[in-house]
């Protein structure tokens, strides 16, 4: 049996790093519980509504690994049932419902991507993966009515997104009211001591706290963590906005995505996505050149997901492209069937643009180069040659082959 670590310095290091924003009922009570020596059951839940993960997701797994290393039981719960309902958090309209097959595909991708972050091979106390379809799919209508009887409609419409929709006279669907009940019941089904969640999930987590108290007479701590917003703009990481650093990529692209982050995100990423001490981070942030700090950040993060060797190689490649203005060493080669293409059709063919309108915008903004020469005319017809290098933006390169 794994021994719980009750070292106050190690516990305070986790609690005070900056990832944790708020603790219910209080931080003081939670700290005392961690120092009691009792092994606690932690859980964090994720609805895998897409197959991709970014660094804001990753910091949650890193935090859970810290609690696991203190000797506590850690559960990663995949909402393969709740993802099909769709949490309305942050949404001004109802989410599209997914099939179970779509959700399970996403879950498998997540499991693959989080393996560098947690020691699933630990023989004594490995992190556990669970799926809420195992219990939620077995609830009867009677069970659901009994669950719903614990809460009022007034409690539900306190959620800011529901009250906002009411003011804007937008619909709220009944199944969306069921989502907080389902998430709350997860705590009951797993009999947890602690739920870790994003600040956008506090309502659901506290509802689960109330439900656990009513059904089992048990108190649950709720540990709310940062969403890693840009401190200047409030913008969150998002693939659709092109603002994230994503895990389903190679070491060179990850390095480049980190270097593309705004300077105001450097400290946030150091705190939440590396293992460097706060003291060392403070020293790094005092350096005059933010670019040097960002390069250090990129090396640290890439090392976690790949290796130190790959991080150094990615840094060299980045320097080659952006500092020395040279092409990458290893450019993907794509075979083309025709010898002449309109530039928009070509960008679509080689998948450097998802639509003609995007391709046109890229050309008009000066983001497209052929053999290091900028293309300015989106109507241009190109004669394709072997080993022609097509560049979109700063990091996307393709080499042609006829």
C-alpha cells in the first residue's frame, strides 16, 4: 500500500504554485486534510468532445500526478456518457450531441496523449481511468427523478449561461438541466473525497458536493484550477482560434507553437506546464529578452512530451528557419498529378488551406511563398516543378514532386 506523504513543504508547493485558484469549503481545511495522513480519492472529469488536447488540458493531468505522488488515489474520469449530453458551460446555445462511437474514439486519443504526463506503469498506486457510462447508463427513470428531486429549477437557472439565455430569450433544453445532475452523480458513484475542476465547472462540482452530502452524508472538497486565460485579452486556448499549443503534433511543431505564444503567456505557461520551481521561474522572467525565456519554456515543455534530445533538435530547427531564414531540414513531400495549378487550388490540394476563401486570404495577407518568393496574386497560375518549396505562414512547408 502506498504511503501518503505529509510533508508540509511538498503539499504547500502544490497548493501555492498558482494552478489552483479556489478551494471549497476552504483552502485551510483542505490543507489540514492533506496533512492528516489519510489517503484521499481524487478525481477529475473530462468530456472528450474532440480528439485533441492542448496545454491547458495538460496542466490538469500534471496537477493530478502531483497529488498521486503524494500518495493519494487519482481517478481520470472520461465522460463517455455526459459528453453525449453536452455541458452548456460557456455556450450561448445547445451543443451538438455526439454518438458514443465518436466519444470513444476521442477518449482513446486522449489516453494516448496523456501518457507522458502520468505514470500509468506505477505498480503500487497507478492513476485509474474510469468511464461514467458504466453507471449513468444504468440509471432508471425512477433513479433520475430521485436525483432531480434534490434540486430546484431556481438553483439550475443560477448558472450564468442559463440566465444569459433567458435574458436573450434563447432556448434552454431540458437535457441541459440534466448535465449537472449527471456530473454530480459521478461523485456519488465513485465515492470521492476531492473533485478537481476548471473554474468554469465550479457550479457543477458544488452541485455534486451537495448531492454526495445528501446521499452519503459525506463532504467533498472542490479544487478549482485556472483555465490559463491570456492575462491581457482573456482569450482561452482554442484550435479554432489558432491560439493553442496542441499535444497531437511533433516536437518541431510544438516548439514553434510555443514560440508563437504572446509574451504575456510565458509566465503562465511556465507555472502550469513545466516542473521548474517558482524561484527559478522568477529568475527567468527577470531576463531582458522575452524571446530567450520563451525558448527556455519551449525546450522544457517539448522535453516533457518527447525528450530533451528532440527538444534541442527542435530548437536548432526553429533557429534555422526563423533566425537564419533557411528552409527546414525535413520537409514533407507531396506528389501532384498535374503540372499546372491555380495557387488557390494548389493550397487546397496540398492541405495548406481548408477552403478557397482561406487560401485567398492567405495570399492577400502575404502569407504564401513559392521557393522563398511571395505570391501576391491569388489568380496566379503556377507551373509545378520537382522540389518546389511551398511555404504558408512561418512554419508550414511542403515540397512538390510531379
